């Protein structure tokens, strides 16, 4: 259950790689510290983090690096969903043992045409195996990647069985009618749309904020728009963050975000992605920067 | 490159679980020994093995169990594809180090709309990282689950770069025109359709046999149909195996196969599956057995 009405923005943190494509832990620490300083929470190991291209072992090391850097685990939501129960349990347990704010869990995404019974049972077994009252789960609904929607029926059953553990939903479907349904049916938990452009429609209905890829590049602007909600300063701030979002989402997201971070930090290696993704090339990257400037993007 | 014209059948081996859903290594050894005795090769850790519901660590233990049971690694094709390069490299390397017949590799299946460049680069990096001339890769095309088709363009580029390493394709698309295209464009490698019912069309075009889920339950019948190809005994044998296949494929495949193995071995725990899959219930299982008997299924 939501214990606070604080609204917030999380960045699904992009993951930097060295030229040999190993995770660059130093750059990861620095980007995360910067995001927290700018007022964003960290949703590490999400889709735009290339989490599924990173092994569980590498994810453990990267989480450890953030804690070693002195980042408060209460600022960290850990993406811990894999296709298998044992791996999901291991990663979720790690989030709990390190007192992270929560675990953001994908449904198992290999099989298709999964029944509600099977999906409920998957989450229930993960929760039972982790076996901690401190566990807080955010369900990660992104059917265009997983092919496995987290249906309202499954959410309802999980909430009934585990009212304290099911803390929220990240709705990355991009389907507003679905987000609206989550907001109206589950007012007791945190519902996060996946784009700051949706805040305008979602905040009046009780959304908890957003978990948005583009929070990697405009965290402060999003946080200050959320902070101004209900005041006369809000509309203009919302317009600016929506305009920036609109520019970036026309590009392949991960490649584009990494190019923008590379520009901010001056570290060119930030542009690297792991296959099967491909980096954004120079020509579209140049166009992206020009369009961002025209949209009023300030650099953060 | 194919060095033999021997045609063969592989069973994508179903994986038994104990009541607590741990992998049941003893039952796994026994089922695999039985399959080999019946004339089938073992394609372990495929879709119908629930491989994606089993952690890499559990997969290593299960492979080790087969080798400990004295099964010739040349009878084993190891499913080693995950979404991440490090894990795929680790599992593939294990197959090579244990002198297995080959590695059956899924494309990374989380992201969608993957470019041919990105997919080629993924496989190339895996091959380069494993770094062994003994590596033999079978590409696993099953777009209805992965959302990432292995296109003829990618196969062509991989064959050009790694002519000795790319050994074949398992085409589980169920799209005959695609199988036909693979057979005609890549005559130098082993093309396996995913159903014994397709042997009739595929063998005349040079297919290497089949890797079929239902080989878990009728391995000998499939092997003897393949063995009789070109003789007067073939048509009747083909009709029988196709009829059995037709019955089973109307049921949820993994649940149905496990029920049939449970019946053969007398071990009821064989019926267990890992969530998000659900076991086949008693009523449809009873119907399945009656339909199988009517189709002439002999029990093996």
C-alpha cells in the first residue's frame, strides 16, 4: 500500500559500457549520483538500461557499485525480473537485503499466451520464495516487449494475497486507456506511466509520478514540473518537458539517450550499446541535438 | 558445414521437476537414456524443455548429470541462447568444453524490431568470445516466441564469416514457406523443421531430419520413419507419426508431453511444470490419452 502521497520521477538508468562492452561501473556511479542530485530516483535495470543484455552477476556488481558510492538504497528501485523463478528470486532478494526501495519485476517474457493463473502463480512463487515483509514489488507492464501483459485480473489477485508487498505498477504499454484503468481500479498503489508527457493526464487521476526513459536526460525539469503541479508554474514546465520527450522518442531510445549523456559528460564511450541494439550514428545524433536545442532543452 | 548426410531426429527434451519444482536430475537422466536408446538425439534446453524457466546454473548441473550418466556428448545439442551475451557465451562454452554435438542458440529475445546488423553482431560476438574451432552452432528460429526472426540475410552473413561454425538451423516458425526458403538457400547446412509431420515435404528437399517436441514420446517411430525414407515402408510410418503429432499439438505442448511421459514411466510428478506454464489437468489429459490410442500411438 502507498504510505506516502509524495509524487516522484524515476530514471530507468541507462547502463554505460566500456569499449569492450563490459559494464563501466565508474560511469554508472557518476551518472546515478548526478540523477539523484537532480532530484530523480533510480530505476536501475529496466528496458532502457539494457537489463536483459546484462547477466545477473553483472547486475549484482552494478548494484553493489551504487551502494559503495554512498547512494541511499531508498532511492533505488531494482529491476529484477527475468524469465526464470530462481534468477528473479535471487535478484529480488538482493534488492530486499540491501534495503532498496523496491523491486521492479517483469513478467516471465519468453512464453506467449500465458494464462492469468500461470502468471499469478509465477509472481506468488517469487514472493513466497523471497519471503520478506520488507519486499515491495512494482509490476512492470510492457507487453510490446514481453508479449505477456500483466492483466488487471492478475493485479487484483496479487493485491488480495499480498496487500503490503504489491506496491505499484509501471505501465510502459503506451496505451493511455490501460493506464487510466490501472489508476481507477488500483487507487491504493503507485501507478507510474512511462512518459513525462503523460503526467498532465495522469497526475489529476492520482498517478505517483513517472518512470521515464527521458528522465535520464531531463531529471530536474521533470522533478520541478511535478513539484509545481497545481500551481501556475506547472503548465509551462509541463510543456517544456513534453516537447523534449517528443523529440527523443522519435529516435531509437537507448542509443539516443546514451548520445545525450555522452554529450553532457564529455565521455564518448557512453554511446556504446550491447548487441542486439545498435548505437546511434553521428548523423542522426547531430540532428537529435539540433532538435533538442530547438525544443528548449537546457542540458538537464 | 554438414559433413554427413545422416538424417536424424532430436527430442527437445522435456525437463522433469520435483514437487518443489527443483529440477529432478535422476528422472532427467532416465528419460534421456531412454530417448537415446530409442534412436533419438537430445536437444536439451529448448522451448519445450522450459529452458527459459531454468537458470544457467541449473542448466549446467543438468548437463553434468547427463554426462555423469554416461551419455555420449555427441548425442547432445545444448540450448544455450539467453538474452545476454555473457550468459550465452558461458553456456555455449560449456557445450564446447564438454564436446557436445552443438549449441542451439536462440536470438536475444527481449527487444523487438531488431536490425539485421544488431542480430548479426550479437551472434558474431558470442562466437568470437567462445573462440573455439570446435564450436558448432544451430540457429534457433522461433519468432512466435522470440519476436526476433533470424532472417535469411543474417544466416547468409554468419555463414560467410563463420562457415565451419554455423552448422544448421532449427526452424520452429511453423511457416513452411520459410523452411522451404532455408532449405533452398542454405543447402550446405542442416535444416531441421520442428515437426515430424513436415518430414514428408522436407526430406525430399534435403532436410537433416527434425527436432520435434513430440519426439519426446514417439522417438523410435520417428527414427524408423526417417530410416525408411525412400522405401515402400515409409508412407505408412509417416502417416502414423503425423497422426500422433496432430493429436498432441492440439493441447498445450509441454503439459501434454509431460503427461504422456508420466504415463509411460508411472511417475506422476512428471506432470509438473514451472510457472508461468500450467500443468495439463486430469480431464484433458484423459481425452488426450484416448485420442492418442485412437491414432495408433503405441506408447513410444
